[in-house]
C-alpha cells in the first residue's frame, strides 16, 4: 500500500471503491457457485431460496453499478482526465488555424 504520501479525497475514494468492487465480484461469484451447487429439488420446493437469490442478485448488480460510477467520477476528479479517452477521437474544430491547409484532404 502507498501510505508514504498523503492521498487526497478523490484518490482515496478511487482506491477504496476498487477494493469494494473486488469484494462484490467475490460475493457475486460465491452466490453463483452456491446457486449451481444447490440441488434442483430445493429450487422447486423452497421459496425462501428463490426469494433470497431474487433479492441478492439485483442488489449486488445495483451496488456494483453505483460503485463503478462513483469510481469513474472519483478518477476524473482526482486526475482531471477521462479514464477511457482512447475510445473517443478528437473532432476537428471549425475555427482552428492549424486546419486551414487540410480542407478537403481525406
């Protein structure tokens, strides 16, 4: 861990949500393995199991999405950059003096 220097609030939140997302991933995998390990007879007879899994999976999914959004926002505020900048290309500006000679070029 990097504890030598003082982290700002956004860096701390970014790192903390990363750990929380890893824990949620572990819980998701554990719940999926438990669902696979349960015999089919328990699924048909016990509504408690269905209610439990119908409650756990959506909650884990929503919490994961919320933590993911909080993590991206914390990263943007911490570094000042969008983390997925490579997905978007810069579009040419209309009044950019550097593009004067490139009009019509492909």
